[in-house]
């Protein structure tokens, strides 16, 4: 996962670490998808099934794209997966919002949030696919964080409807995503990108447990 595409010349050992960490994330994403959908089936709730399928699929796509991007040698295929990796981040952000919008909030707040987030994510995906200039790609990290923290707009109704420890898990996950971005930006730090990957895995884990326990339950 490389949010702004500025650096692709990592040493082989680091690229292996990047591929392995998010490869593990992809496998865990498959487990998450099965658990989430099964939870929805048990509840006999179509909204939970759809929300779980979308969220679980977004985890698999993000971690798979990131792992393959880092595993490939420099060339055309790596460039394609770099664009897919960047676009998948928007898909994961919108996918993470989906269970909260469809299950926890629903109603006017939920549908509005769902429409806004997916529209912005679609715009971000188009931006990532079409824009090739690196100085513009530097906006990507800011856009990811802004879209992620857009949840603050619905903080009050979300906290009201989300049972404990949901709000805390959601907040901790957001902090891990944002804190990891600091390591990503620390270009002079050895293995900074691998550390960033670990932060992303931790953040995704907190959000998964929030969804599985407090939304799908």
C-alpha cells in the first residue's frame, strides 16, 4: 500500500515484508468476509448480509492489490497494480462505512452517509486511475484521511446507536490509520513502509471487531 506513489525503489527485503504483511491481511480478509456474511445469515437480515459482503470484499481487494503490487518486479504490471492499490484504498474506506450506514444508522443519516461516501470514493478512484503526475498524487494521503474522518459528521447519531465498545474500537482504528500515515511520511526511517503496513493491519483489525461485534451482532 503506497498512498501517494512517490517511492517504489524499496530494497528487496523490504518489498518482501510489504508483500507478506498485506498478503496475510488478504487471507485474514477472506476469513473476515466469511464471518461477516455468516453473521448476517444467522440474523436473517439482508442488510447485514450485503453490508458484510461489501466490507469483507473491500478488505480482500485492498490487501490483495497491495501485496501483489509490492511482490511484482518493476514494469507495466507493477504500475497497473500500483493504480489498483491506490484505488482500493478508497474502496476500503467506503466499504468500512457501509455496515454503519446500512445497519447501525440506516434511515436518513445512513442513506445520506452511504451516498456521499461512495460518491467521493468513486471520484477518488477516478483520480487515482487517471492522474499520473506525482506532485498531484501527493494529495492522495490527505484525501484518504479526510474521507476517513468524514465520520465525525455523523458522530452523534453513530455513538447513540452503536453499542459499546463500538465507538472506542472505531476511534482506535481511525487513530491507527492516521498514526500509521506518520510513519509512511517518515522517509528517512528504515522500514517505515513496513511499519505503515502493520499500522494498517492493526487499524483494520479494530474496525473489523467493531463491525463484527457491535454492528453485525
